[in-house]
C-alpha cells in the first residue's frame, strides 16, 4: 500500500508498507497579498481571503482599479502562480471627532496608518469653527506649516503638525490590518511555505505582519516570509510632495528574520505601491533563482522632481546597511538586495538563504511527523535521521546547500541523545548556498 501525506506546495512524504518511500519538496510558494480594495464594486468581503486565478477575477472580487487589484495583477505579471494566489482586503474603520484637547499644534492620532486621501480626513478647530487645509508630508515629525489654518499629516504614523496651537477634532479613516492578517491564517498549512505582502509603507503595519509571520513559523511550521514597504522619512521637491528617503538618516525599528522591507515602495505619482511586483518575484522564482537582481515588470518607481528620488549606488548601499532592500531604476527596475530586517542572527538572512533553510526544516518536519505515527522501536530515530539526511543531500545535488566534504561537515541530521521513550528529537544543520551579492575588483597599474 502506498500513501502520500502532505499537500502541494508543501513537503510530501510517501509511505510504502509503513516505511518512508520518498519525500518531495515543494518548489511553489503560496502568496497572500493584503491591501485596500473596493468592496462597493467587488464581490469579496473584507477580512476574507479570496483565491485569485486570473487578473479578471481580481477585478471582479476587489473592484476594478483598487489597490489590491493592482497588486494582484502585478504579482501575476511577475511570476506568481495563480494556483496559489490569494487576496485579502482589510476592512475600513471610520473615526469621527477624535479630540485633541491640549491646545497644541503637534499631536498624533490614535490609529495609524490612515487612508492617504485628503477627502477622507478633516482637521477642525471647533472654537472657530475652522476646517484646516490638509496636506500630506512624509518626514517624522512633519515640518510646521507656514500657511495659516494648515495641517501637515504623515499618513504612515498619524503625526500631525499645524501652524498654530489649538484644540482640534479630527475625522479620518484607517484599515484594520490585524484582522486581515488573522483571516489568512488557514491558507498556509503546517508543513508548507508561503509569502505574505502588505501594500503599505507604514512601519507599524510591517511590524504587525512580520510578527504574524514569526508566530506562524514557530510553533506551527507554517514557513511564511513577509514583505512590506520601508517607511519613507523625507519629501520630494514637488509643491505637493511625494514620499522620499533620506538614506543617510534612515532608521526603523523593524527586526525580523522572515520580514523584508523594500524601498521605494510607491508607484510614481500615486498613493499605491509596486509591492505586488516584488511579491510575484518572491513567490514565483524557483529555488535555484535568487530574487536579487530580478527585474520588476509593469511598474514605475516614484522618481520625484528630475528623478531626484531615484537611488544612486551610495544611497542603495546605505539602505542595504540598514536592512532594507533597495529598488534600483537605471533603465529597467530591479531588486538590488535581498537581506531581511533581522539583525540578531549569526548567519546571513537574505531571502535565498531563508527560503532554502525553510525547505530543509520542512524536510525534517515531514519525516518526524511520519515517524510519530509508528512505534518507538530501537533505531527508529536513526532511521528518521537517515531519511532526512538523504533529502538534504538531494538539496546539495541541486546546488541549494553545500555538500559534505571529506574533512568538512556542511549538512547533517542526527538524533538528539538521551531523549525519553516515545520521543524522537532530530538536530539539523545545513550550509545554504548564498546568492552572489557583492562584486569587488582590484586594479593594479604597472
């Protein structure tokens, strides 16, 4: 009797007559994209995952032209497999008359990020009553407006600066990102890998998403990697500025092994992002194809006035040193990095390494799951280790991890000593093959 356990795109184990007859490592990634949709003109419900098999389905479910629809289309154009693609639109929450009673000109809203649309926010001095002109700014905190009865609002953080102190009331809208992330929990099963992307450049949302990925990975063995835009910290030079990055002063509080931040994240001259294209590459590239250097199709990078917002080599290098993946535009648009936001691991947590390690973990997990369904007879742990070791050696044959050498151990699976009866513990070690990410040359003139 032959039984196959596990699900594509996870790790499948074939049992033959009660013994492990083979293991298949899935190469696909489930992809879930979160962004604002248009529920009034689409069939989908908010905070409810919808599987998308084609671009037209995105329009039908989330509304033609909505941000989420755009991101799903970008993902498809950049390699996402429509057999494993979902969209989730967070619900919109409305706040009316949030009071600021401290007679101040600097304050922060209770909920952020807010929806970045001047028609969806009202800042009022009720003593007048006076309704302020609202403009968006992207440095933190925003500068003080020089025009009377004007409020500068940083939508990513809800920080507001006005021209003069007063008591204020603010009406605004924001998205319930946490509920949307929670709604996607059933998509990636135990023993599978996936990619989550949020269509935002707000640090608080990225932090929440990265925490979600970490909690799915451990202890549930749902090997999710997550991506979002890095928060802008500057303004372009236009009269109505777009977000920009001062790369010499850039800093954030993001620090997550499976969390990846990208900059610039905006489509040119819009409030929408290009993160669907990045997500398509991240989920669609095969294991032998690192994402660094990959071209993004069908998107335009926010360039600012006279292309001042485009990054040169030094600016991109500054972002890489800050654990941000820069997007390069010099003719084509390419990913010019792949490191995660993590700063604590003693190994290079670039995207290629993380996803290869994920596959190795899933191999050992799959073997252990099947051994758990058998009697703990003598030598059972050794059998489990040998089966997993063979699969890791297969990954070495594919060039994903380094093979063992006569005097060098690069991969191993071995039983953990002194485990009690009924418990099988395996220890794994691998040395992933990293993507080439640095080029140096030495020139000698005789």
